């Protein structure tokens, strides 16, 4: 029997994929083989010696001591993309609600008192007070073009917005899922200065903690609205509240309430609802449960954040994927780079998907990182990955 400890409520649709005759699942269990978790903070927790895997039924793994688990040989899995649509819809709601001051207006209208005549007089005053803005032509800046950022960027185009994205490490898969109409900025500060709405979709890492700080907020337009459905710590809350009070930004819409934000009229803070739809909860649970099963029963690794290639079967060719590269001059430059490094091309295939051209290059030996960097530096190249 495999023992599975659940630290949060995990959708029953996912748990039902664990056969009862092989798995014991409980929120309190001794000697677990695997842990299933959502946002529960595992950093203070002792790692059970029997533990082999942790499955995060969601995207962010900042609540999980990945380094400590890796040292102990415990594989950590997450569910990339499984809740991206849910977050995209929450962000779109935030965008529309803030553009039209819906929350503040609803709150004000809800508490109107007096006769109908008095209420109608007050309605006229509120109409003036809560005048909003329309989205077409306004610029949405999207920071982080991963599963969620790409979906948010593509969806905002349908609202008529100009969309500019920023992600210095966009993967090839994301690059071709991104609509060609989305512009890409190479500099975060440049993006911030253009945005009427700014939406954050980066993971919480040391490099992204306080990414939107006092200095960066000075770069943002005073009428800009900041949306944070990523993690609270990515934004310096003190700086954001000060910026709002000083009229340096218009609003902060986030998924993370706190004492600092409490009661502020230009702040909307939701109770971490981004991934809370039945669909997303089911998708995440099913994906992560299948991965844990595959790992425990067959030793196969899929979507692990810390346990990558070592146990994956090695193929006899190595593949480089290059977005936006099937232009003859670029192909020639790439071939030169590879030849100079002594790599022989086995196959080179030009493809295109969603208006994005890319080239797959198979070579006969491992691709050193300096070569990937060299090819990335070829002018006009969008993204290069060794797969
Ligand atoms: N509010 C909620 O309920 C939810 C919040 N999240 C948060 O959103 C984050 C993103 O989720 P996904 O899109 O699924 O992850 P993802 O891993 O697919 O995408 C993250 C992207 O951010 C980029 N990135 C990293 N550092 C960056 C930087 N300094 N500047 C610009 N881009 C940078 C990466 O290259 C990657 O493309 C999660 O890590 C999680 O913290 C995710 C799901 C639900
Ligand atoms: O997937 C993520 O990163 C989330 O933030 C969702 O968290 P949750 O599973 O809803 O507690």
C-alpha cells in the first residue's frame, strides 16, 4: 500500500484516480510515500524519511522547501498550466472591475439610504464620482509570459487592448502560443512606463521578491492600475499604498489581503481566489495525482521541478528549438555557430504555429550552454532552447 498525506483539500476527482486497493489517502498519516499539497506552507515541516514525492496541485512551489527535498532525493511535481485559465479569467475580471470602479461603486450604491427620490439624487452624484475608462487602445503590460501570462496577453487582445509582454526567459512553447500581435519588451522599466494596466505573472523567487518596488513604481503612469494575481511578496505593499495615496498610481487589484492593504478604497484584495474554480481544482488534482502514480509505480518523471533529466530516457540526438528563425540568413548563421562548435546537424525542420515561425534543429551531441547563448545573440532571434 502506498501512503499519501494530504495537507490541503485536494479535489476528489483527482483522489479518485488512486485505486483504493493500492493507496491509503488521509490528512493525517504516518510514514507517507507522497504528499499532496496546494498552498500549505511546508517550510517549517520535518521531512518524513519515507517520503519519495511531493505533488503541488497548482503552479507556484514557493510554499515547498524544494532545495531541502532535493537533497533528500524527494521529487517535487507541480501542475503547470492546469489552473491557467482560471487565473486568466480572474485577471480579466479584475481588469474590467477596476476600469469601471465596479467594486467601489457597488459598495457605495449598496449602502444608499433615504427615499427613492433621495436615492436617485445620490445616484446622479455617484455617476460622476465613478466615471471609468474603456480598454480598447489602452496598454496592458504583462510581466512573465508563462502559462498564465500568455493566456492573459492573448485574451486582452480580444478586448482591443495593446499588449506588451516582458519575459527574459520565455520558452519556445510559450513563444509560439503567444499571439504575434503581442509586442515584447526587452526591458522591464520600459514596459512599466507604457502600461495603463500592469499584470504580474512571475513566480516568487529571490529575483522577483519586491520586483515592483518604490523605485519602479515611480516609473509607472499615475493613471495605471496594477494587478497582482502572482504572489503578494512580488510587490512592496508599503510602496504601493504610498504610491496610491500620493496619486502616483490609480489602483491595486490583488489576490492577497493583508493588514497593510485593509480598508483602502483603491485596493481590491481577493482571498487567493485565482485558481479556485471547480475546473482548475480538478485539472490540478488529476494532473498531479497521475504524475505521482506514474513516479511511485513506474519510476517515470513528468513535470518535476527538481528531478529532471537524470531518470528520463536519453535519446541519441539533441534538439535545439529556435523561435522566429526560419529566415535563410538566420538559418545560415545558426548552422555556422553549430559547425564551429563541432556539432553535426542531423535534421533541421522549419515549422510554424499561431503565426510564430520556429525551427527544430537535431544535432549529434549535447548542446553546450555557450552555444545556446551564442545563437540567442543572433539579431532578431526571439527565443532559443535546448530541449
Ligand atoms: N493567484 C493564484 O491563485 C495563482 C497564482 N499563481 C502564481 O503565478 C505564477 C505564474 O504561474 P504560471 O504562469 O503557471 O508559471 P510559469 O512557470 O508557466 O510562468 C512563469 C514565467 O515567469 C517568467 N519569469 C521568471 N522570472 C521573471 C522575471 N524576473 N521577469 C519576467 N518574467 C519572469 C518565467 O520565464 C516564466 O515564463 C506562479 O508561480 C504562482 O506564484 C499561479 C496559479 C494560481
Ligand atoms: O497554483 C498556484 O500557484 C496558486 O497560487 C493556487 O493556489 P491554491 O492551490 O489555490 O492554494
